């Protein structure tokens, strides 16, 4: 089981917002959604990618000289049709302007990384969170990882958008202590416009898992002018109140920290003019949801 292989793009040590206590969060690469506001666009493609930070580039040309495939005519301008992702340009980049995003690892490799944090995890009552991208998009690896983590005695959390066959999600529940489940918009057509898929499977799976054991927390990204209308918030609250069990709804305010990542992987960020909520707006939303009878988590204010 520890030889099961998956594609990850980051391991965050000492995370404090992905479940109780101090945690190690594993970020898997690949996601079935394409949320317009996504702050981690590098997580979406289920393959390694090379990112290019133009501000770091010193124009030395080492990347061009190192490429045996002719995929680089000028520094950082990668022809993806020719690139084999060998990584030679990344290795030769003196200024670290080029970075390989995504690497294949075994479950055992992840356990080794997590075990270095064991003392602080145990002292804080924390654990390990499997996130993404979308963990359900790599079902065999995610399940093997969750099983191995439980065998090692770790508290586990699974952070998911829920867009997968319910059988995949159901198979992971016995090894998941906390399920962090995203709800982005209640209208199925609007959801498709915003993410590329309808919310039918997502909401159906949420009804299913709410009937099962274990802690369940709804996570809602708050995107100004996109899903923060009183109508959508009220409909979201009504849906959640109709579930058999939800511990809380956690609000995730929009931020612009991921905007520069789009340029680095040669993609356009279409919501360029979007600005975060003001603190008083977030407090009003929090109070509105609490007034609808739900426990609300809003951190960072």
C-alpha cells in the first residue's frame, strides 16, 4: 500500500486552517472543476507543469541552452508541444524563475514527510489533511494514503469539492475523521458557468455523506458579486439546514494571492477586477448565516 503512487504539487507543514490543531496538508494535483476565482490554478491540471516567474528571470539564457528538445527559443517561453518535462531548464535556472509544479510520490514518501511533524501534530491535537486540486480525482492513491495515515495513528481530514462517483467518496469515509466539503453556488446552471460543471453530483453526494458517521464541515468560498447575494446565501443555508448532520459552515473569503500564478503558467485570470470583501461585509455575511440557524466559522478578521 505504501508503494501506491500519486501526483502532488505541495506539502504544507504547520497548517492551521485545514482542520483542528496544527496539521500537515498534502495537496494533490488535478481537479474536475475550473473555478473562475481559483487561487491555485497550478493545481488543476493532472500533470506536471513548469511555471515561469518573469520578475525573477535575469535573461541569462541557461534554460535555452539546456533544452535538448528546442522547446525554449527565449528564456521562459516554453513550447508545450515540444516540452517533455525533463526538468533540465529548471535545474539550470540560476535565479529560480522556472519551477516544476507536480511530482509523483509514493504513499511512503508522504508518510516520511508527515512523520517529521509528528511531535507538533500530537501536541496540538492536529493531524493530516488531504487536499488539492481534488483528492477524489486520484482515488486509489488518496484511499491508500488515508488508510496508511490511520494505521499510523493520525487524525485525518479530507478536503473535497465532491465531484466524483459517490462510491469513491463512500470508500474513503471510514478512514476520514473530518470531511471538509465545498459548496460554491446553489443554482446548477450558475454553478456550471462558474466552475465548468453542474452542482448536481456535488449536492447529491453531500446529502449522502451527511447521513454517515464522522465530522462534517461545509466550506464556502465567498466571492464578491458571484455567490454572496442574499438569495444564494439564504438558499445555501436552507439546503444545509435540511441535511441530517453538519457541524459548521466555514467561510473562506476571496483573496488575490493566486492572481500572479496564472501568468506563471501562461493562463489568463478572467476576474482581474475582482476585489476582496471589506471586513464589515464579511461580518454581515457571517451574521446573516448565523441568523439562519447555522454555526459559522470566519477566521482571520
